[in-house]
């Protein structure tokens, strides 16, 4: 099983399952673009609808990698509001512009959908330049769509999580369950909040209610962060942190365009300019302290990143 992510033929083993776009079981980004900060491709690809895959060639891989290391310095974390990564991919394919470098499925499987050299249009940010500087990961989680009272898109007939003993499990139909890489996987939220199970916090002006991601997703995401830091060192192993309040803020941060590290979509996009919407992901349940603690212990990370 492949455990490496790749860009410009440079690979890093992240010790976590990765399905690459150019394999039989991979998922390919339908709407990748060229980055205007990089020069090793036909510039017509920068803001043009998708072309044949043969058009996406990188002229000089070493130069391309050098440009990428200088220009990309953020990993943006999203929830996909979908049942699974295959569901997310279906939505992306139906769009004329959306895409993400990575999907992270319920069972912790990472799908890399294209070479990181390319841009994917997932978070323009409030300065409209967010996609130029960022790598994106869509983590499977229904977010507020899992609640009957909150569901606007899926119109679910009932809450999509059920309490099983002391754990909360996502109710998956066979349509999505059979496409998970792990047979018979049970999608349990890593944490529950009190008797209701879901978390509720205000993010960029809106109360967001959602159940937590899975333990498998957190472990895979942390491995991905370390791997990306090795490939693209300007993506530093840090998250926004307010020392006075002793927590990671959930709203857009003041230095969102210059911060080097791992951010949520909500940290870069409040939607204060025309044509840019307000965002709330990765949401109220996302465990930012878990990432921060893992990064603080980075000296104990195994040497498979060497």
C-alpha cells in the first residue's frame, strides 16, 4: 500500500495510506489550474477551464519544485459536508471550478488528487489570492448537514449520528459505505459533547453545530501535516494560537494572508469582499489542541520523514 505524497517527482513517506490520482483506485482533481507564481507550465492554464490531462505538463521539475517551495506556505483544512471522500469527489466533478489537492476519508485514507504544483480552487480567501499560496485538504464530515434541524443541502430525514453505548456513529448508506477502502468501517466521532453529542460554537458570526471527525482522520491529518512540512518547509508545523485566551481562534485571523502553517478555511475567509462567501470550516468540533500538541512533540516523530 502506498504511503507517500508526491510533488514534482519528490516523494515523502507519511506512514499513512495514500491513494494517488494516477493509480487505478485514485481520484483525479477535475478542475486544477496553474499557479501564477510558478512558471514551469503553459500560463494559459492559470485561469482556464479544465483541459485534457496531456496539457498539464511540468517543463522542468527541479525548477518547478523550487518555485513551489518559495510560493506555497499554507495548508487549508476544510470539511466537505459530504458522507465520504467519494461523495465529495462527485460534487467536485459536477463543479466547473472546485477542487482540492487532498481528500481525507472517514477511515483515514488520504486521496491525493493531483501534483501539488497545481492550484485548486477551494479557498480564495478575503484577498482573492488564497489558492495561489495554499494546499487544500477536504476532510469528510457532514458538519451541520448531519442535523435534521440544520440540513439545507442534503435534507436529511433525521439526525445522521446515532449513539452506540458511549460513542456517536455516523449512519452511512451502503452507497457510500461500500466505497470506503476499509471494509465494514464504523465511523465513530472521536469525541462527543455531553448528552447531545455534537459541538456548537460561533464561527465568523454563525453558530456551527456538528459532530467530531474520526480518530483515523486526525491521525492521518497529522501525518499529512508532517509530510507537507518536509516537502514544502514554508508550511510550518503550527496553527493560529491566541496566548491571552489560551486557545486557537475560530474566526478569520488578522494575518491570514501571511501566516505560514496550518489554517482552517474560516481563518482566511470571512467573506468581506464581493464574490467571496463567509466560511466556517473545519467547524466547531475540530480538535485544534490535538494538532498543536502533536506539533509540539515533533522531536519524537519517527524518522520515516527523512
